[in-house]
C-alpha cells in the first residue's frame, strides 16, 4: 500500500473512535447539580453558624483579664 493510503486509514480509524457516542456517566448527568447543591449547603450552614450560634469570635483575654495578687 502507498504511504498516503496507509496514513488515511490510520487517520480515519482515529477519527471514528473519537466520535463514538458514550453513555453519560453519573458526573455527566448530575455533576453540576451536585456541585451547586453542595455550594448551597455550604453557604446555608456557614450563614447559620455566623448569625445564629452567638459564637464569640476572636476571644482574646488581653485587656479583659486583670491579674490578681500572688498568694504564696
């Protein structure tokens, strides 16, 4: 066979394999929805933590605690 014909067959085989339809996987079907759902849950949970739990952030005793006399 001539080199041009052999190259054309190889190229045709490669293209045929690339255009084969594949069944969508779980990630193809639901990946975006899972990502958006996770982002929504993340936002909801941290919004609750920051607004409802009354957590005192940055608890530093500097300026609030006065040392008592040493009893030795």
